[in-house]
C-alpha cells in the first residue's frame, strides 16, 4: 500500500534514529553511573559495586529490547513480545526519537511519517481478517468541504452526498463493505467514538500529528493510518486517496 521506493527510505530513517537513540541513552546512563559511583564510594565501599550491577542489568535489558525492536522494524513483523515492543516504541522511544531527531535536523513530520509507515507494516504483518462491522473507518472533520452546512460529526449519514468532498465516496465505501464510519473533530471525540463503537481495528485518515497521537491513545488497539492530502494547507478542505482506503478495507475484512 506504500510505494516500493518510499517505504525503505522511511524504514532507514526510523532505524537510524532508533539506533542513535539507543547509543545516546547508553552513553548518558554510563556517564550517570560513573558519576554516581564516585559519590557513592564516599558513603559506603559496597554501594559502587551495587550501582555497577544495576547499570549492567539495565544495559542487558535495554540492549535486548533495542535488538528486538530493530529486528521487528527491519523484518516488518511482530516478533515474540511484539505487541509489548510496539507499545514501547509508541509510548517511550518515539518521543525520544523526535527530540533527538530535532537535534540532528530531522523534522518532526518526517519522523512521524516514518513511524506511521512502520506501524502500518507491523499491523499488516498480523494478517488480521475481521468482520467488516468490527472495523471502524475514522475520518477527520477537515475532509468535509469547509463551507458545507451539513453537520456530520454527530451522524455522518447527514451528508447530502453532493460529491464536492471525499465524504460521499467514503460513506459509499462503508455502505458497500459494511464497515463502521465516523467523523471526529479532535482527540476527545475520537476517543469517545472508539469507546462507543468498540472496534477491533481502526482505519484512520488524518495528518501526521493526529495519526501519531491516535495510535498512541488507542494502543493496544491496532490502527492503520492513511495520511490525508492537503492541497489547501492543513485542516482545510483536505482529501484522501479513496483507492488506498478501499484497499485497506479489503485487506483487513473477511469476505
């Protein structure tokens, strides 16, 4: 669902930042460990040894986690403890990678875009085939034409299907395949929709920021992210590749 040339470059970016994060964290821990042992030696001669043991345990555990994460990203498959590793990647390593990436001139958007593609690859590797009614197609409000008077956030069926925006096409896809569909104006409403519909998988359309936060907020629920198109700038009359949305529905639904 992603071009063959585009995904490897995003994977390399993500892997590079992941490894760089690993190296920086280990350097910081070793420096703190060395500084700590100097101070602890004055309190008790046994304390520095205990501190070194703790640092050693941290090094082994952290290295194991990082190796498994690198293998998971490289292979595009969830390895043993894969779902817990995906949680660590979402909740712990991604924020660290964004900070480190900024120090090296890598934009936040590029990092989030690469993360979304890696996340999608991991979701695809699980080969999920679900009843269509257990799939939620979650859309941003900015897909609706800005000057449209129809209120579709409470009920997307209020759409008059004039065809001036993508809502008509997406609604037709939901009707055709039997998936749930809803429009959210922000994270709070999106979380309420997920709670009300209780899907087993979400196909979400949004920008990098909202997709990343949505994947974070709904973990461990799998979210397959599709970036919207912004010909008029962010949050204003955005579009989406309808064919890609349909491919995602067909991939995850059982027929």
